[in-house]
């Protein structure tokens, strides 16, 4: 008997739906459950062939547990070694190497020195030429942590004065200074197993429960070309980075999709935010991937996915599938309720990749939704235009 476990925190809808779906369609010798952790001892294997990790980015104890599990042969999704080392600035640099457009971005030294350092710790660091930085990136722009997510410590800037006010508030955080993209279309794209892609029109300026209540603006031949390009970029990024369960966001400017955010160790999969149809797609794709990985898992061996930048090995996937998300019906968030699983046949052995099917049509226009104002830079205590040491 091989067990698939899901390790999670505060989310409610996805974990139970995932377990139910796996158990409804997996072969008799594969079962899914919530991960149970008792005593954790070094070099002792846990009782799981596969673990879907949804929380260790916030809990260091879980991260250590998962690394030990991976060493002993568990297929941990996502690879805990890689995402622990990953960060947004490197992601952008790798995207450029892969030929995926990204916004112009500079890395900034932290405004305050890290604990237990002094001026002698920074003898290799030259003074920043702020005027040159402002001229290169331009305004409006964004300042955001080089490693992080959830829109924490993100500032929209309209002038050098805004920049310095925000920079003074960032403390020891290492920040990115990035051009703002005036987009005509915006998308969030799931990529599961390195092969399944779901492209969802998305409006980041709306309230959270309304962000998927939007539609694709680009139509006709240009729209078909845009969808095909985004699919290509999503697969390239996830192959290079080695993420098994990830989302990629694109802001479209002048017909060109620019990758904005594409390294998420536990992307949002809650039915109340992504909508019922998208939720169903994610549950099904995740269950299929987990079953496939459990069948292929070999105890005591490396069963992780490594991006091609780090290592040429990647867990082999079956034929790619490509789906365009339908716009969900806008509803007020309801009490969490797990999706009822449907029985299905056991997965077939992996086959050679086949050509992707034709792009499906988008859903009909949704009811009009109110848009939230774009985030503004917070008010600072005092505008001190200081240079970093």
C-alpha cells in the first residue's frame, strides 16, 4: 500500500476535496489522507510515497520534516530544497535566460543593516546611484520584497519622494525596484505536474473574491496567439524552475505577456477565491499528478522534481493538456465545503507526449463586478532621502 499525504494549515476546501478525489479514482493499492506527524527522527522514512505540501513555507518544523522525507524517498510536491532557495529576483533572471519577458527590475540593498553587521560588513558595496535607477526603471513603479508573496510590503510608487518614503519603512528587507506594467489583460495560470495548464483571466485590482470575475479582452487571432504564447511561457518557466504545483501571472502590455509572479510553493486553491470550475480543475489535476507520482515513486531514491537549471532530471509527465478557464459566477464567500468527488477509472501508464488539443473558448461575460482601487504607497513617517550603505 502506497500512501499520498497532504500537509496543510488554515485552508479548508482543497485538502479534503483532494483526498476524496484521490481515493475515488486511485488503484486499490494507493490511498490518500491528511499527513500525521508524530516523532520525527533523522534518516527515518515517513509512511508516505507522496506528500503535497501546502504549508511548510510558513512552518520551519514542517520544512525540516519534508527535507528528511525527501531524502528517504518521498516525492514531496513542491521540492522543499529548491523552493527554500528560490526567490523572485533569481526567477526574473532565469526568465530572461529562458526568453520569457519580465518587467525591468533592480535589486536593492536593505535600508537597514542586517543584525550583527556594521559598515565594515559592506566594504564591497558601492553607493547606489538613485538618479540612474529612477531613469532606468521609471515611474510609476513597484517596490516589493525579493523573496515573499501575498502582497506583503508591496508599494506602488509615483515619484522619487514616494520611493524614499517607502524605502525608509522596509527595514532589513531586501527589496526589488520594478517597473509598473500598464496592462490591457491580466492572467493567472495554474501549472500542475509540469504539463497541465489552466489559463484564468484575473483582475488583481478587484477585491479578492472578485478577482477571477473578469474576462479576456484580447480576442480573435490575436487572442489565440496570446493564449498559445502564455502556455509556452508557463511550461518553460516551470520546467526551468522545477515546480510541480505552481501559478504564473502575466500582465499583457502591447500584446506581449510579461511574467509578473511565478514562484509559489503553495498557490491559492480555495473554492471561495478561485471559483467552482477552476477549483474542480485544480482538484482533478492535482489528484492525477499525485497518483502518477505515487505509482512511479521508488523508496530510498530521489523522487523530487528538479528544474533544468539545477539538474537535468525531471519527473516524467504524460501528454500535456491545455484548458482555458471559464469565468466563475460571482458569489459571496460561503462557509467552506469540500467538493464531492466523482469516481473515475484508474490512470493509464504515462504515454509519449502528444500534441496539445485546440484552445477552447472562453466563458460568456460575467456580471459586472466592482473594481477595487489599485494599491497605493503607504504614508511614511518622514521622507528621508538617504543612500544605502
